[in-house]
C-alpha cells in the first residue's frame, strides 16, 4: 500500500514535465503507428543513431514543407542527448584520474571541516564541490587551456561555492601548501597564508580571475566575456579564435533574472566560444529547485528556445544497458514522469528504496532490475558523475559551431559524503563532518588515512598528498603542461598603453565661447578627441545602452560605428543622413540596447582585458545616472572585485536637471551609492576643463606613471556625473589649482567686495547657481562670498577619514590635516554647501570643517516640472543659497537680524513659481 500511495502522489501534476509529443492526440491506427516505430528502431539498430537523426530531421523538414503541423521540439526525453554509440573514445587514463579526483574531494572537504573547528568556526561549503568534482576534473584534465597555450588560454567562471575544490587541486599541483589550506576564510589572521571564501580576484590577485558568488552575475559576465573576446578579434587587436569561455553554474542559480536574461545576446552573436555547464543537483540552498517539476527539462526548453545548443547529461554508463533493453519505452516513460523532488529523495534513501519506488512503478521496469542487487541499483550513477559522459558532452560543445552551448549535467549534491549529506535539504549549510562521516568518506574514496589519525583530533584530519614524484601527480601536472599551464591563474602583464598628449584635452580647456553646452556635451567632445588619437584611440571601448542620442553620442555612429559581428545586412532608414546609424564587424561602439545589466557586463569584460587578454581596453560606459549604481550596483561591486579599470559616466545627472522625466529618472543620490564602493573614484564636475583634467588623471592612474605607488593603485573606476543643462562653458582659468581640482576642491572665484564673509561650496550643475548667489549677496546685501568648486565630495571625505585614522593609530604624533581643512584654512565665515543631489552628498565633509556649516540638497523623490520650479521647491536655487547664508550671518550678528526674512519676501522663496535658477535647454 505504501508503494501505491507513493506512486499516486508522484503522478500528481506531472503533465507539465513530460516531453511526449503525442500527449492529448488520439491514435487513429495503433497498428500502423507500431510499424513506423518498429521501422525506426530497426534503422537505429542497423545504422546507428547518427543516421536516424538525419532521417528524422529530413522527415520534419518535409512535414513542414507539406504544412503538417509539427510542434517545435523544445524538450526531449529525460535521457542523454548524446547516444552511447556516438560517444567519443576517452583519451585519458580514467583510473589514474579517478584516483586523484578522490584525493581532491577528500582535501576539499577536510579543508572546510578544519576551518569549522570550535575556536575558528568560519565555515565553508562541502557539498557543492563533492557533487561537481567530475564536471571540473574533466575540464582540468582535457579542456581548460592555460595562459601559456598558443591560443592564449580559456576563461573559466567557477561556481563560487565550489571554491574548496579549486584550492584542493592547487594543493596537489604544489601551488598551495597545507598552511595555505588552513588559512581558508582567515584572510587577516592568517595573512600570507590565507584563502578567500569564494573566487575573489581582489583578495587573491594572482589566482582568481572572475568573481562569481553573487549569483546571476557570473552567467551574465561570462556571456559578455565571450563577446569581448570576439570584439578584440574582429577589431584586429588580438587573435582570440582558439579561446573558449566556460561558466559553471548551479540549477538554483538559474532562477536569478540575470542568469537567463542575456541569453539572446549569445545566440544573436553566435558565440560558439561560450559554454555553460549547469550543475543540476536538483537542489538550491534550502530545498529542491523544482520539487514538482523537472529543472533540466525546463532549462532545456528555455535555452533551446533562446537559440542555444543544448546537451543533457542525465544518466551514467550503468544505465546504458537498461535503456537498450527498454524496447517498449516503459523506463523512459518513468524517467519522464518522475519529478525532481522524488529524484532527490531516492539519493537520500537506498538501493532497495529505488527498486521499490522507481523501478517498481511498472511491471516491465521492475523486471529489468530483478537480476541486480540493491547495491548495484544504488551504484547506477547520474550522468554528471560519469567521466566518459561528461567528456563526450564537453567535446561536443567545443566542436559545435554557430551557437553557444549549455550542458545540463545531473548530479547529487554532497555526492559521496554519506547519508547525512547526500541529497539532504540542509546539505548546503552543513560545514563539518562527524567522526563516522569522515571515516565513511575516507573508505568510500580509499584515502590512506588511519582511524587513529581521525580519532586523535576530529578537526585535524590530515590532508592527503602522495608527493610530487607520485605517478598520479606527474600525470596531473603533464595534463596541465599540455593544456598551457595552471587554471585558474591571473596575470597582469599587458601591452604598453601610449597615453594621449595635451592636444586631446584642448577642447575642454578652451570652453564653449559664446555657445551654451552641457557638461555631457563637453565630455563627448573630449571623448571624440581621445578616440581620434592614433595610438590610444583604438583602445577605447565606448559602451552605451539605447540612449546614444540623449547623450549626444549619435555623432559617433558614422565614424566609430556600432560593433556587430554580423555586420549590417539591411538598408538603413537614415542612410542619407550625416549621422546615419551604422553597424560593422569592426565597429568600436558597444551598443547593448535597453540593457544596463548587459552594458555593465561589457564594461567589466573590457575593463579587465588588460589581465584576461594582456590587451588593455578603456571602457567608457555612459548611462542615465539614475540607472547606474541603483540598478546595477551589484555588478559594479563585482567589477571592483575583478579589478576592472575604466570610466563610468552618469549622464543626465541631478535631481532637478532632467526635469521632464520625473521620479524614476531623477538622480539625487548616485554619489552616495558610489561612495559605498571602495574602488570607485567619484567626481561631480561643473565644467569641461574639469572633466578633461579628471579623465587625464584617471588614464594616467590606470596605465601611466604612478611613481612608487603599488600596482593595486591602478585598479579603480572613475564615476563622473555630467548634466544635460546647457550653459556657457568657461575657458580654463590661467592659475587653475589643478591639485585642488583633482583632490576634490579649489577656489573658483574669490569675493570682490568687502563685507561680512561667507563661503559657498558647490558642485556640478550647482556651480553656476553659486556664482549667481555670489553676485546677489554682493549687490543686494553687501556680503562677500567666495565660491569653491567641489569636484568630489566623496574623495574629500575619504581623505578626511584617512587623516582621522592616521591620528587614531599614532597618538602623540602631529596629525595630518584633511585636504578640505587645509584648503579652507584661511576662509572665514559660515559655509553653505549646495548641489543637485540630496543633502547627504555635501554633508559628507561637515566633520572636517570648524566653520558653521549648512547643507542645501534635493531630498525626497524627484518629479516633473521646470528646472526653476524644481530647484525652488527643493530650496537649492541661487536665492535659497542667499537666504541660508544671510541666516547664518544674522545669527552671528554680522548682518541685520531682519535680513533673512526680508530676503524670503523679496525673492518670494516660498513660491515655486518665482524661481529663476536654470534654463529650459537640453531636453532629454
């Protein structure tokens, strides 16, 4: 009865996971149908599956031509894609590879277990690598090319939770010591012998290449890495034709929108240099991925529909003979109908349980295994644990042309770790083994470790290494030599970058004359000149989502052209215009469409090309500032981890400058978000000449002479906010304080009248308001105001905090004054700070100034209105600056106590319709 109840439960709601094409279709002549099927079976038996595939494809093609309604086959039966008779011969020594694969699995588990000793307790993940070891080892031994390979090497995105396995392999390779393994997750307390929890290039800059544990970013970045390789190749910068990109992912991870959301790019650009390997252990972190469904079938349909080549590795070789005997399809039918929740349960039970609850579903399948013992049934492996099946899939993937490939490999989470781990819902969080678990695991893997060694100290179970002269280690090392060296490995030696000279920045220095120009346009003019530089220009990779015309970058289309590996095979509607839309295989502009996530992935690939390919690219990603750090902040964090270098341009910045667009377009906070990323240098420039100096400084920091600073000093991204409001761009002042500009603040215009003194600090588009306020204060109130251009509130704060930290750790020593304190040392009077951002942006520097300090900012949500009305509403316009300065001076007794009230009435400060700050140009 128990079996019957189980069968009924298992069959509930499984219609959506079946792959049968005849479901719901009546069979008008079963006898004729049987003859057709018998004919196909005979064809397969006599001529093999390859011939049968061709016949079936021909019949489908003919059926379509005859208007016979044949549905698209997005899901195939729950069996291996590559038939047994088409599997290639395995080229390695499977016994030797199996032997040291066991050592790897042991060392990976012991490393995590030792890190969980009571006095340390830093954890780690045991089960992911235990289940994925075969998937990785087939790659390491036969496919992953190192950087010394003639092709230049592959790029491998390792599944974050499997990192212990990569450390275990590096230990056998002699790259890591036992002391290093014991430093797992203890990066400061074991400095010099420490291993990061997951793949973090910034923490292990010679080991890891790609950060992957923020799930969804790995798949996305892998796609754009493959695109970047082709981009380099098609533009003639490097031959990457022999390189493959591998991304190892979890089936649970595929629920992240980023994991699936960019598949179309890989298909559209025919990225057959890209391989996804999805470890389908059917479990996510808390339970089954699809308990009532089949995640492999779902992913097969999704990827196939997206235009990918799909290879399923479901069953190990032990199933081949059973499937060959399945002449009536009873076994495949059960495989199709069984939901993932049941498959997970089977691997947490026993061979007898599988006999009763899986094979026992039909008399035919029950008879199939009558001659097998419960132990033999238990040893019927899943495909992801079978070396030959995985090798066949990888070989087919790397040889396939015209499409990217996804390999769906079925595994067991916690494979081999024993009944407490295998297939359990809690296995992801389990970080230590009991004494019995260790011994059982040792026995399963045949590790030469004694009971005494385990009993002596549960948390000091020994690692195993047979020595560099052992034949297995020699074999392992020889495989890596043949494939071009160790993987993963990160190198930073790259081709020389010849930086542009003074001429490239002249446009910004000259200003705009009598013309009005927004800082966005000033930036674009500088960028255009940088791209024209003979030596340097080719290295710039402009990246834009679908807003080039908003940013004034459509002028790049006819000359730089938009990168498209398929070229432009249509007649452009605007072909007769000067600024025609032009695509080219050799195009320089990466135009990602309405796709900030993809644009950021492209930025990361380009910004790390100096390390992955030894050919530096300078990514310059221009986006709506609201949709940068807010929408893709996690990707920017991963780019920082990967040590990307480049420029991120927050265009249409400010809460009141892009006035027509409203709440979700009005950026009043991106500098605060940017401040949370230690690798981001943030600037809010007011004028073109400031932008020129900032970009020149950034390029020099990334690829120029940095003196005695460490190489890590280069690994930064510059975030520059630019605006769409046009005004006359001034020429660069003759006595410009360049150091102050780059460090964050310089005196732009000192007061020219005598009177009560105040200081106005402004950034970005607010600087013209500050200059207007300076005039009003002098003319109407006899107040002397100095105007300072604050190019970076963020960098001033960082410098101030650094100075405080130095003083804290060096009591009694002369404390260094923060730069902002030094700059305003002789400046008297209260300070009014203003920007087109929320108050928290200028408020970052408050603690470093002894002066009375007031902040004006655009707090709250943005809205649609005129610039003047919006600025008056937020009280950040020129008259608000005047009133705030008068209030502080009145409190000090330096102006008439009634002056603030009189000013409010004079300027109608409470009336949004009375605002005059800003113009109406530069519409989005």
